[in-house]
C-alpha cells in the first residue's frame, strides 16, 4: 500500500471518478468489444471530451449506476447510518418520477414493488436474476467509518433492496471493500494476501467470485482483451434471467464477471485513473457499469487530487439532466462519515 490520503478527498474522488467512468461508458454501453476498443482508443488520445451523444444526452450525463450510488450516499449522509426504508424510498422515487437514466431490469422490478407498498426486505428480485445493479451503487458504503464487519452487513442489506441473489450481494460487498481500502490506504500494492483477504469475505456468498479474485495475480500478466474473454466466461451466467446474460458480447451485466473485470482494470494501474477507465471501457459489453465500479475503486485510491488535468476538465461536464454536477457530487460524498 501507499501512504493514506485525506479520506474526504478519497470519498469525493470515488464518486466523481465513478461518474466519469459511467459517463464515458454510457456512450457505448452494450456495444461489441471491437467498437468499444476503438472508441476508447480515440477518446483517450484526445484532450477534448468525447464528441458523441446518446439519445438526448451529451458526454457528461451519467446513468443509473451513478444516480443510485449518489442516492445511497445522500441517504447515508442524512441518516448517519444505513436505514433501508429511507434508501429504498429513494430508489423508488427515481423510477416513479421518471428521472432514472437507463434502468436495470431487476432494480426496476424491485422499485415497482416498493412503490406498490411491498416492504424493502421483500421487494428484491429473486434468483436467477444476478445482475450488477447492487454492485454498481455500492461504492459509498466504503465511505462509512465503521468496522469492516458492519460495513459488510450494510453492503449486504443495501444490495437486498433490489437483488436477493447471493452473487449480486457478494459483488456489492467486493466493491465496498475495495473502495474502503482505497480511502484508507491509497492505491493497493496487489499482494496475494490482499487478494486472499477479499476472497475470504465474499466466498460464503459466491465461491466462484472468490476463486476469480485469487486468480487475479495470474490475470494481471495477461493482455486485457484476452483476460476479458476469460473473465466473461468465468462463471456460468444464470439461464432464465430476463437479462439474457449469455447473449452479451464482452462483459455482461452478470454480477460476477462484471465486478471481476472492474477489479482487474483497477489493480492493473491502481494509481492511474485514466488507464483504469480506458481498460474498463475498451472491454465491450456493459461498459458503463464496469467503468463505474472501476472508477469508484481508483477514485477512492487517488482522490480528486490524483486526477489528470484532462480528467479534471472532463469532470466539470458531469451532470444528471442538468443537476447534481461535480460540486454537488463532491459535497454529497464528503457528507458520508
């Protein structure tokens, strides 16, 4: 590990770089690996922000990945703990008022149940749905100044609001653990002991995720495209899910491979947010979520102070339909203790 940095800077960096990764990937979400690789090569060879749009949105608009992470951070900051009823109401409101940008099927189904009056602990989508919707918003749980055991409990409860499958919950716990470590210690040194500790915590819920974490030192010596193909097939996608994970090219929204590839992108260059996001976006598939999770990890490690001038300029464009811009995300992240 490197020396620790200001935890407020780490929290702010985590949410902001998550939003940057989300905004970059949002423009090519669901596209094939070769399309995403060409896009990443073009974008990261220019000082200018991406000149593309998705529907009505220019670059800078982030999607449900960051909207939900932001709402979780707002909830944690307001209640000073995790109050599932308060957070679940925020999830429901994004769908009820139509401000959600992009939408995971499991999260929407859970939100509709909450809107209908079903309690939060009964509203989550059951197996075989095992998407990454819980993991993509889990970064702010790593902001909490609580014991690791308590943080893991909160991550599990926050995931259950929308996802009941153990694999989805394990992925959320992994994101929170890595963000927490980055805030406390800075960029990870990626030792076998570090990977073993992460694997130990997620193994009870997803042994396949744990085995992938332990394999990460081997993957780090490989080409990202080759590793991406292997990680995409690492855990058999659950058949019968409305996500149709098996039909995706690149990394699908299935929680296990998507969080593994986000971790891979981070640990390849844990002090270099531009390289982390470039690799996360280039893999193809559900790249807004992969880049959002990887961004949450590396942003926690380097903080806002670790952004390049280019990323600092691009961050000025972040927004959610004209609201919740850079300065708002910073204030929200720093409000969690």
